[in-house]
């Protein structure tokens, strides 16, 4: 019998697993990819994320997980009419594969068990336990008191629990050798509707120029990406010598009046799969915070499943208010309801 099964070994799952294991609960983490696992992400840690890591993991983020430029100085937004807004804030630039694995090593050190290359398929609940169907080289059942689903938007477990699939957007980005007249210490987001169906962005990682667009309709990727390239060439003297690689990923499509899926019965949702993601795609701080609060709610109300979800909902009120403020900011920048 497992006390808690965590699905997903990203920052959300690592935080939840560490907190639960430190409370002497038997914790199993299942991850569909082999660790260290890669995730397409800007890797820009805002100050809130850095502070939460220090609070939850009681260590500073090591330089071994960072890339250059190491320091991030903030974000530069360009609104739908081409006007710039600079938000100065200290932060860090990391590779997600290294950063996530460093976090997860702390969960392992606390006593959590890992099974990577293992997929959580579905579950059946009763009054006392959750029976989770897992698959690695074969299918088998593991029984637990609770499940915290931290699998992110690409997972299928939530669909089987709630019977609904999330709305998603597709991100497309490239890593390039070249030059541009922009300060590499900032993350740049462009909200003009002619450049993407959600947002477009630019940042630098280990001297590579990272250019990306987000779309609802994948057939429009080439159009928006080429338009974005021309925009950067005309406005910031972008020159690409060589494209090193490209990648696609999925993110939840967060709308105004977003809803949070806290859980059902003995299954809780945390991080992106729950809907904790601000409209500009910054999900690491929300993942850390929701993973921590889901774990604490489980510990504090272990014998009463209904109280676990109620406690989790209550303890994330400030996080939800933070997301709503982010929505207010974006609405002002685009001048319309998304």
C-alpha cells in the first residue's frame, strides 16, 4: 500500500513528493519519460520562483543548472499596437532538464520512490483507496490512499478521471546561431495578433537565439513563424546563420474566467494539469506552489478526503488571485478580452 502516488516528476511533482516524504509518508512518483527529462520551456525563473525554491527546498539554485546569460533582468512586452512595456525583475536562466532533475533529486533524498518510463493510465476509487493502472513494460495495478496528478497538459490520466480533455495551444520554437539587437538578459513577449494566435517570444540560452510562436491551429505555424522572423529582421536586425534545432510542445489554453480543477475524491490535480498557469505561460512558480499546498492539504487531512480538497482549494486562494492579476495585466496590454 502506497500513501500517495505522484504522477509527473516536474517541479510540481518534485515539490509534492519531497514534502510528503519528509512527513514519513510512503510516496511513489511515476513519470512517463526517462529522467532527466526534457521540457520545451523558456527556462526563465522569475524572482517568485527563486524565492519559492529557497523556501521549499532550503537551498539556492546551483549554477550547474543555469545557462548563459545566467541573470535574467525581467520581461519586455510589446502590446497589440506595438508599444513596449519593460518589467524589471531579477531572475535566473536555466535549462529545464537540469533544473527539474536537481529538484527531483531532493525528493529522492527525502525518501520518495521513482518509477520513470511509466505511464499512469486510469484509476478506480472507493471509500478507502485509489487503484491506479500503470504501464511500463506491462500493465499492473498499484493501490494508494491518494493520487496527486502533476503530469502537465500532455497527460491522459486527468481525462480518464474527469472525462474531459483540456483546451491546448501549440508552441513552436527554434534554436539558432546568429545575432540580434536585443539585450539577452531579458525575455521578450510580443502580443501583436499578426505575429501569433497567442503570443510570440525571443530569449537567449547559451548564446543560441530562441524564437517561438504559439498557435491554436497547427496549420498556421509556418505563416506566423515566418512573419515573426520578418518582424525581428526589420525591427531588431535579426540575422540567422544556422538553425540548430526546432521543437513543438503543448500548453493549456487559459482564458479569462479560467477554472481550476482541484480534484475528485482521492485524486488531486496540481500545476498545469489543474489550470495553474498565468496567461503568459509562466508555470514554474505556480507548479511549485500548488504542488506544495496539495501535499500539505493531504498531510493535514489525511483521514478525510473531502477535507483534503477543501483545504487545498482554500490554501491556493492567494495563488489564484496572483493569476487573476496577471490576467488583468495581459488584458490591458492587448486591449481586449481574450
